[in-house]
């Protein structure tokens, strides 16, 4: 019996936030708005872009005799013989 659970960040909504933020900043600059009005959407779009690029990918795999939790590039293989108890929380 194999089990796999993977989770990724909210890429679609973050992408929409990037487009809206840069779009609002561009529209403000095109209409001659002061810099302090365009700075807020531009900075928020930049922060959303950073979140979009660093999208977290985590999960858990159970394959035969090993349990493998992972987050981004970090992985650890746990032999099932070393697990003494399991606590399930929600």
C-alpha cells in the first residue's frame, strides 16, 4: 500500500495579486499619480511576486517500508521499524 500527499501554495491567487498590483501601479504612473500612491500597489505586487517565486511544496510519502516527509528540497527517509507511535491531529 502506497500513500502520497502533496501540498503547494496558492499560485493562481498570488499570480492574480502580482498582475493587479503591477497593473494598478502602472495605471497610476500613466495618469501622473504621485509616487506615494503608486508605491503601495507596486510594493505589494513585488511581495506577491516573491511569494510566487518561492512557492512552497511539501508533503508526505508512504512507500512499503519507509515514510518520507519533504518540504521543498529537504527530504528525510524514516524506516518504519523506528516509528514507535503515531499521533494524528487536525
